[in-house]
C-alpha cells in the first residue's frame, strides 16, 4: 500500500464528531404509519381541521405513489412501518422562557456549539433549534418582531399565523410533488417558519439547527420562508445526528417564496451521520427544496455544503416565474467510504430575461459514488433566458465514482445556455509540491480541496464558511490516490 | 551542473524524497542527519528546498495562504513559535521588498496563470521566506 493510501485510510477512518446521544425523555408515536398516525400527530400539535385534512389528503396520495428509482443510489428497501414518525422531548406544558427548557436539551445544543441562551450567542444570528420532531427554542424573537419579522417554529406559526400558513404551505412544493414530499406533507411534525414584511432587510442571519436524537425515528420537518416585496433575508441550516447502526430517514421539505424585488439566500451545511467506514448505519437524506421567484426581479440563492448522510437525494431548485428573476445554486458535495450522493438543482425559466447560475463541486473519496443531476428548462415564454452551469468533479483514490447527469430543455430560441464540466484528481505533483515546502499531507489535501471548493465556500456567511472549511478538511484530509 | 540526461533532476528528486525513486543503498548525510530516514516534508523542514522548473498550479489556493501554512509548519517543526497574522504579514512585506514583487500577487492562486518569468520570481520569493539551509535548482530543458 503506498504511503498516500495509508494516509487516506487513517484520515478517512476519523470518527464522526457528533455521534453521541443524550437521554431525553421522549413522547413518541407508536411505530408504523397509517391514518391513525397522521391523526395522532395532528392531534398532538392541536392543529385546526383544515390542516388535518391537508395531511390526510397527502397521506392518501402517498399510498398510491411509488418510491423513485431513477436516482443513482442503491439501498435496501425502506420499511415504512418500522419507523417512529413522531418523537418529542417531553417538556412542561408551556415554555415561557429559555429558563424552563430542559437543561439536558440546552446542554445538547451547547455540545454542538450552539448556545440557546441569547446573551451568549454570537450577535447577528437568530436560531430555531429542532430536536427530533419538534422545535425546542427560538432565539431573538422579540427583537425581530419589532421589525415585523416573524421567525418561529412551524407549530407556533400554525397557531399564531394560520392565514399565512394556509396561503403558502404547499404553494411551492405541492403535496403530490414526489414520493418523499407527499410523505413529509402527511407526517411533518415541526420546522421553521419565517416571514419578512415588505421592504425589510432582515438585520441578522436566521438559522435553524436540526438534530436527530431518538432511535428508530424519522425526522420530517418543514421550512417555509416568505419574503414579501423588496425584502431580504439570509437563512442558515445545520444538521447532525448520533451514530447508530441502523439507517434513519430524514425527509424534509423546504419552500421559499419571493415576491417582487425580494431576495432569499439559503445556506446549508449538512453533516448528518454518514455511517461507519464499512457503510453501516447513517442517515437517508431525502429532501425536497424548492424556491419560487414569484415576483419580477426577485432572487433566490441556494448554497449547500453536503458532507454527511449515507445517502443524499436532494435538488434545491428555483422556479423563475417573475420577469428578470435570478436563481443561483452553489454546491459542494463530499462523499467518502460508502456514502452515496445524487444531488443537483433544477432551474425552471418561465419569465422573461431570467438568469440562473449553477456551480457544483463534487468530491468523491473511498468507495463512494457522487452524482450531479441538474435540469435547466427554458419555457416558451422565457425570452432572453440565460444559464451558466459549471460542474466539477474531484476524485481521490481509484475506487470511487463521479457522475454528471445534466438535462437541458430549451423551448425558446433566444435562450443562451452554457455548460462547463471538468473531472480531475488531486495530482501527486501538487501534493509533492506542498510536501517540499514543509506542508504535511493532511494539510496539503485540506488546502487543495478548500481551494477547489472556494467559489462555493465564498458564498457562505462568515461563521458558516469557517465551519464548512473545517468539515471539508476533517472528512477528506489525506485522501490521495 | 552537467549535460542533459546526466541525472541532475533525478538527484534533486531523490534528495527531496519523491516517491518515484527507491534508494537501494547508501546514506545522505545532511547537517548530521540521514535524509533518507526522513519524510519529504521533514526534509523540507530541515532545510532542503527544491526549486521546481515548472511549479504546479493549485487553483483557488492563494499564495499567502499557502506560505502561511508552510512557514508555520516549518516553525512548529523547528520548535519556534507559530506566527500570527500580523507578524506573518510583516515578514511577507520584508521578503517582498527583497525580491521586488507586487503585493497583488499574494492573493492570486498559487502559480495559476503565471508566465514563466513570474513563476520564477515567485519561486525565489518563497525560498528566502522558508529560510532553508540548502537550495537545489533544477533547470530542465524542454524537448
């Protein structure tokens, strides 16, 4: 075995950092899924009749749908009756302040480096923390509400702002959109809701932190962000889960809605447990993320750094309906060991002069498979649409795979579409050059990989960029072939 | 020095510790240590500096970032204190004056898009910064 392969072995066998669990008393639904489960969840949340009906409709549709087989991933079939669909840390009837939150919970998030006590928080980030199925705390709420910004858990939004939820829930991702979105619509338990009123520029980053704790549960959260005319918000999402031998399902739906001149910037650092180095365990991350640029000159920008999960299936997309609207997708997807990722985006150009930009950087190591799947669709009416796609793949070692599946449909001949793709390996020359300047192999790979992903990492807000860089280095240092 | 094909590059590569070569016998004594016992990065930290005729490009990695990693790893190896951002920049400024290069080059990606002359200037810039005790220059001729 060559030296570089040894280093690859050592580094890639590095343990997952967030693999611990805590003992939280949980309130759970019985295992399995039927109409009763849907009613149980809805009743637990004290939901209005219309929402229960909406869930049931989704459930009935889901029963008739079949799991998609087109993604370039393989996994044993999921037994949907062997999952707990609702698990909530037990809490006192009503939480008035953070002082009443279970100290175990606060400790959990502190361990993750997220302090829920506001005075300790980095100024400039408001957090909604979701553990298993429910949101446990939202910080900086009052300060935001002075500006008319609503930022709260999904359940709270259903109670406090039913008119907004009724209007926008499912408006971007309809309940029958796909198998996992339908499942989520039936059993989603919590998530975040955010509304930015007209002309308001949200003064701080809003952030949701997802954590799966309980065993055998699935996490099905929903995020809905509505940006009214001329408003702006930057939103961050982070996630971790304990190490477990069995696979756990995470099927989320994220809907973004921008009106005239509004902008949403959505950043994700996804670090779900990827499974061990033999491919045992890990999260199945089947997520539907979509944004609707409804108004003219609106803009949606997705940035994702995907390092975790046994399987990732996700395509954050933009529907460019408003004239002159803009969609962006920046992605770094890293797979190692036996991880599989099939991720990319869809840019649907409907309005005139719409523009989209795709920058995808895949990095595969170990025995992993990494696929980019992206669609650019220019509709008849979308004159002067522009798209530029750039898909780069970086391979480490000789047992992994990188795949690219671009789909381009153009129905208007004034469109201009560009697609660039490269595949490369980290060169021995590059490594040797670094070694010869006194930089060890681990640091060299971290430098090269971060350089490769720089264009995407630069899109992330400052605190996130630092975390993402560390995460990339941790997952991949030394993986040279 | 020597004619083409006489083994200058091979010798330099062997001394620097390129994996492509296997040393079957002998020792290389360098300031009291046997180089062959050391990994390539430790040889560099001991003071072996090899100037590449065609330095590789590393896209997205700025020269300044690269230099900082290199210098601090060398300093740690030599038991010196790691330089903080301020003193590092100061050092850079001094050395830049020495070889008369422009500050804007520091934030450019490593060797990317440099013409040969510039690459060579940058190479001689990196050399005094890492404070080596020996320098081997390789001048290969292109066919």
